[in-house]
């Protein structure tokens, strides 16, 4: 995709959490607003159109980032229903509609709802609160191509708004790095967001007394949420997981205080520190 210009408009500077985003050469229009201001903005014309919408929050038990994905003929009326529902404690909504009436019809929003759901589930960065898979409508090939192009715009707006719902953890050009120490084997990638330990990696059950309390708590959370499970005397990562730094990833894996810059190595044994210094990341 070529470069795009995203324009952000704030209707009221005293309520900067409400934003309107438009994209150059695209019909897509996004309205982001917090739950407590939905009633106040109910008369906005872009909240009365057919839409695709996302409700963002955090799981009450694990604080895992969570989302509900839906579509509606009238955005405000549907958001109002969710406002009165206690099924999901969401805090912010992102409503995707068209810049003018009639450009995004029901078939289109239903297709985008299904596609958004499938991509979000595949990437797995958010807990998806939908109880059933949204049905996928049959659309002509030409319309499907147009809708997939619109989805890429929605993906761009989503990331620009701070939601990585559709952003893969693993980057295409990232180099695989490894830990193989004291019977523990782990694989990861250093990315623009941090360090990703890949599914199937192992972690030590034993921890040293010197291990930082924050890492101990992190390991407990990973076990509680099912990111790691106990299996035959070790912990195993059941899914890819993003850590803020290479060192926090290494310490979680090894159960000791460690420098991720020297623990993570490529196939040739070069440390992440050496790779970074040489510009071979």
C-alpha cells in the first residue's frame, strides 16, 4: 500500500478523547469516543449510519486487552444497547462508517465484521468477546476486492489510534534468536515493539531468589492466563507473547536475573548485542 494521510479532527478540545479520523482517497471515516460520552454525541450524523464497530476494554480477571466486534444499521442505537449490557466492561468505542450516506451498506459491514473477527482471532493480541463467529455474506468478487482494500485502511486507522488488534506480533524481516541453556530452549524475535517469545518455547519452572519480583509476578500472570502451561517438568509457551525488553523475556524463560542482549543468540552464536552493534538485526 502506498502512503496515506490520516486527518484527525477533535470536535471539542475540552473532550480530546473524542476524535474523527478520515483517510486520503478513502470513503472510510472513523469516530473514536469513550463510553461515558456516547449519549452526548448521539446526534452526530456519522453515528447514525451503517457501521462496523469495535468496543475496547480489559478482561476483569486478567486485565487482558479485549474487544467486541460488531456491525449495525445505526451506530448510536447499537452502542446504546451495549451501554445497557453488563456482558463486557468496555471503555472505548471505535466506529467505522463511510464519509457519506450509502457508501457502506449492510452487506459490506457484515463482510468486514466477519473478516475483522477472523483476523483478530488469528493474531490473538486481544481477547475477542464475541460469543459466536459473525456470518460471512456472499459477495461478488469485485466487491470483495474493494472491501479487502477498505479493511487495510481500517487496519491502518486502528494502529494509528493505538489499537494493535490487527498488527501481527511477528514481523516479516525479524531474525530468529535462541536461548539454549541448562536444558531450556526458547525461540524469539526482536521487533519494533519489544521482544516476542514464540509459541513452543520453554521456560524454567525453578526460579532463583534473586529474580526480580516483577518478573515473578509476570510469570504467574502468564500461567494464570494460559500463555504458559506446565508440561513434563518445564513450562511451555502456548502462544506467542510480547515482552517489553529482551531481558524481561530472557528472565522469564530462565528464571534468573539475566541480560537479554547476551542471552539471545542467532544460529551462529552471535548475541543480540553484537547483532545490534553490527546493524544485523
